[in-house]
C-alpha cells in the first residue's frame, strides 16, 4: 500500500461507483453537483461499474463518469482510484467493502451496512484496520443529511426538548401492495438479508439513535409477510423476507421508541415520519415535506402552545448555506450531495466519517434482535453492546 492510497493524494481523488440503478443514479447526481455548492477537495468521477457492459456504459455517459467497467475487482485494484462508492445490493456490501479497504481505498457503502451481523462485524474489523492507515469508511444513512433532521438533532442536543421520553418512527411504502408485483432481490433472504426490516426500518432505527444520540439496549419485535409467494423468473417463488415489521425499542438513557415499517401500506409512497416527545418540548417531521420541522415549546404558556412550523431553509440551518436563498426549498436528492460533501471533507481533514461502520453495525444488531424477538413470539431481546461506537456528532457549516 502506498501513502497516496491512504491519504489524500496530490491529484484529484479518483472515485469509482459500483451499481448504476436506483442508488447509483442518486449517488452519481451527488458527485456531479457537490462541487457546485460546497467547497470540497478536487475529485474526478472516474469509473462506474455494473454487470451489463452496454447498459453501464450508457449510464456512465449519462451520469458524468469518464469510464465504465464490469469487474469491480479490477477497478478497486487501480492506482488512480481512491474512493469506492458501493451502490450495489446488500449481499455484495461486505465482499466489496472489505476488499476495497484492504486495497487502501476510502469506502462509502449504502445502507444497511450488511445482510448479517457476521458480515457487519467483518466489515467493522476491516474498517478499523484501515482507519489506522488513514483510510476512511462511512455508511449511507442519508436521512441524517436532511437539513430538518440534522437540525432536529441539534435542538435535542441543546436541551430544547428536555429529557426525551418517547420517540415514534414509521416508514411506510406501498410498492409491494400489489400481490402481482414480481419477485426481486429485495424479496429473497439470501440477497437482501431481510425485507422491510433491513430496507427501511434500518433508516428509522438509525434516526432514533441519531436524533436521541443514544443506543438501543433491548427490543421486542414482530415481522410479517402478507404475500408469501410471488412470480419469479422460473415460476412462483416463496417470499423469504418480511413485508412489514413492528418493534418497541428501549434506549440506554431510559427513552422508549416505537418503530413500524411496511412495503405494503397502500397509498403510502415513501412516508418516513419521526416524532420525538420530551419533558420540555416535542418535534415532528414528515419526509413528504422535507423542508419542514414542527416544534412545540412546552415552556410557553399553555394557552399559547402549539406546534410551530420551522421552514428549514435559512443559511443558519445545517447545509443550507450551500444552496439557495431562504424559502427556496430543497429535496430528497440533496441529502446525497450532503453525504458526499461530508465524506470528502473527512477524507481531506483526516477525520472519521459518521455514520461509521461501527454505527452501521449497531443498527444491524438491533435488526437482528428484532428478528430474534419475532421468532420468539415478541419476547424482549437484549441488543449486543458494541465495544466501541464512534461519536456521531458533526459540523455542517
Ligand atoms: N439511502 C437510501 O435512501 C437508499 C434507497 C434505496 C436503496 N438503498 C440501498 O442501496 C443499495 C442498492 O439498492 P438499489 O435500490 O440501488 O438497488 P438496484 O437493484 O436498483 O441497483 C443495484 C445495482 O447493483 C448492480 N450490481 C449488482 N450486482 C453487481 C455486481 N456483481 N457488480 C457490479 N454491480 C452489480 C446492479 O447492476 C444495479 O446497478 C442497497 O443496499 C439498498 O438498501 C439506499
């Protein structure tokens, strides 16, 4: 390994992205726009990797990548690649991330960290070994980079809600409500790890831990599959993951959270909702109005109390100074731009990104405990404590 692979080199950082479908497109958009809006170290969108040579070449040209390739192993071995951005499905996360970190490449990997706790532990071990050499790693829990949610975390940390008693997190979608929707990698345990649980409860659980700056200590959970068989390429196939999941979470400092997620909630498209209730105030957020945060100040005279709508578009709000004048709203895709902005700055500054692989593993441990609880008739299951969890505090200006 050369020093140019472990530290920011004296040339633009070379970026490779693996996967060019949903997340590949969202991440490409972020790489394309970040330098227009934020001061970041110089980088080049070098290679986009996929399996179908023609399709990935077309995507590379459309999304601003200089080249395309079909073998991720060859790409991570290249001297001119410094950053590997993994936008591939969960079953590939561990293999690619561990190989890329061993090759001295900084790694951004999509959520959830892995398909299993065992894979997640191996990824944490690889990240810790690489970190000693200055190689950075990060998990793509992008909702941390929605300005309203980053601001909510600041308000909670500043004590504006007093002591947090209760959180409610729900994430509802309906793309599997149609029982004729076909089989896909997301519906097979061996490729997805779990269903709505790993796919969207992972976001909700990360948000609970992030907003409260706390960790889940025990859970009670339930998984359910409503459509147990779907049309596969070779005929009907059993669905081996959950369509929906429910859990109550105990947090280390005494708060209790509820999480409910579904991919069959007819009419709900991508509804992530967070509600936080403390002794002195409350916050609510709905991803369908991503620029808005609702805050109730419980110290106001009771006859004046009510949820105030904060339009999180002031330059004082997290990330907003990079965008437009007040009130010129931003959207879902901007959180990906903020994510690569923070990742690039951490690489340049020699600081560890958050969410770290340890934080990704802590979510993975909660997911595993919910699965174990569901299998044990909703029994209360302790969450394995991580010996070392990185501090998730960040700066945004
Ligand atoms: N942060 C978010 O909000 C968010 C949203 C959706 C998905 N995700 C996560 O992103 C990841 C990818 O999900 P997606 O929705 O983009 O999936 P997708 O099915 O849309 O795309 C997967 C991509 O991986 C590529 N791929 C598969 N095997 C490959 C291989 N061997 N070599 C190279 N490329 C390969 C496919 O060609 C495809 O381009 C998952 O971990 C998912 O959980 C995150």
